[in-house]
């Protein structure tokens, strides 16, 4: 049961960070604007929004992987083997 | 009232069709020598493969009945079953002659063609905290990616007796609930069909498995989930419900550094002990899968590992429902 609780905690962490990122993208990233007057301004605005969002999502995936790796190595070490 | 009756009829017909067809398909596969070794058992029993065909048959019969009872929803049903059939055909190809690690996701992405051709998508997905977002150009590009991700994620979770139908039944039940909540009755009826097919197949595939779904089953079921998410406009909810599956495939892919066909990966994530229990591999190059994470805290029987997978899916499904609540009530 304890192992399920720990893995469920990872799930909740992953979900919470995902929601947090969605919140930041919808409230902050979407507000980034370099103007909409010219095509260049529109492209710059969309590109920066996309890059910032992609970076946040990449960070989410990395954090997710880090937490799982940490859990795996600690559990394997505790049970007498090493990863 | 009519919708409830249609939902009930689709559920019952799909359940009966899948339940009745599975043993017939299993016997046909066994007589043709299409069997696979149950690797997580010391006895190394041979089990009929490709029985996921019964799921496809069940879903197809359910969809036909759905069309007969809901004549206005033929397009949705055609898009849904078309996607399932294409993914199933790719699964059959993979079961008969294993496809390459890159070919499989590329081909499964093509399963979305019926959705695109019939135009049964709305390019305005709802994002938590933001509301509806307009993605008229990007959305059709994301559909093949979504179908490839769901079908291959479910495929990678089909590693132990009952793990695929057990976890997908929980997700399908969650989707059914959310679709009813959002008054998407047509897609809810299709989701009830998937739930019925999974419950019927779980009966045969649960520990100790009497049938294996093969890639035929897992790819078609994954594509069905992706199609339901798109048709029912519950993309975010589905992503959250699929966290254990995405976890499993994402960890697996990142730990073996990219797309690899499972037959190419020499190290196994788990090891079978003499007493029949499974333990996590401690080898450095072994893929990090959900089963390995569950077993890292000590050896367990296959049945208990699958139970843990189902409990984790239940947790993610609860989070998915909570996500939908946020989407509806928090702006």
C-alpha cells in the first residue's frame, strides 16, 4: 500500500505541475505581445509564446523524469540493490 | 430517456458481442498456432495471441447498433469505428510481422484519417483556467499525434495479465462520466461501448490470462480512447486520466533513449523469481517502466502489480474528473 501511495503522490505532483503550467500559460504567456500591426510583429509574438510554453512543458517533463528516477534509485537502494 | 436507453443497448450489445467472440477468436488462434508465451509465469504457458480481434468485433457490432438507434450520429460512429479498424489493422500487421519502432507510431497516426475526413472534430479545445482556445490550423495537425500517442501508450501498458483492459476500463468509465456531465451523449454512448468491451475482455485476460489481446487489441483500444477524447472534446481530461500510461511510455522511451521496438531492448525491466514473484531489475540499462517502479519497493506477484496499476489509474481518473471540474467552474 505504501508503494502505491508514493507513486500516487508522484501522479498528484505531475498533475499539479501540469495545472500550474496551464495556469501560467493562460494567464501570463498568452499576454506576451510585440504588437499585431505587422506580420513580423505577429510572427514574433506567436513564436515567443510558443517557445516559452514549450520550455515550460519541457521543464515539466524533466521534473517528472527526475522525480521518478529519484524514487526508483532510492527504492532499489533501500531494497539491497543499486540502479 | 431515449439517450439512456441507447446507451444501455450499446453497452449491452458490445459486452455480449465481445464476451461471446473472445473464446471463438481464441480457439481459432490456438488452432492456427498463433500463441504467445506468458513470460511472467514460471510454467511459461502458451496463450492464444491476437484475441484483441474480439474487442474490434465487439466495438464494431456496438457501433452498428448505435447507428441504428441514433440515426443522427452516424458520422461520429463511422469516425470512431474507422479509427479503431485502421489501428486494429496496423496491430494485426505488427502481430504477424513486427513493425519497426518508428514505423508503428507513424502508421498508427494514420488511424485518425476517418476523423479528419468526416470532420468530426471541433478545433476549439478547452484548456483549464483559460477556457476555449481557437486552434483551427494546429488542431488537425495534433490529431494524428494524439492518436499515435494514445494507441502506443496503451500498447506499452499491455505487459501483464489484465493490465490493458483493467486500466482502460477505469479510464473509459471516467470518460463516460465526464461525457455525461458535459451532455456529450453521442460520444458517451460510444464510451459505454468501449467500457463494455474492456469489461468483457478483462474477464478472459485477467490473471491467469486465457487470451492475449496482442498489438491488435492494444493499438485499437488506444486509438478508440484518442478518438473519444477528440469526438467528445475532453482532450485535457483524457491526458490526465492517461498519466500512468504516459508515465510508463515516457519513462520507458527516455530510459532507452528514444523509440525502440520492445524486441530490440535486451534488458528487461522486471525479473521473474523462482517462487513466481516479480522483482524490479537493478541493471543500469533496464527500461524504467511503471511495472519496474511498482516493483522497486520489493517483489510482488503479477496479479498485485496489475492491481497497483489499476489503483494508480483510478487515482489519475479522479484527478481527471477534478480537472474537468476546474475547467467548468474555475475561470
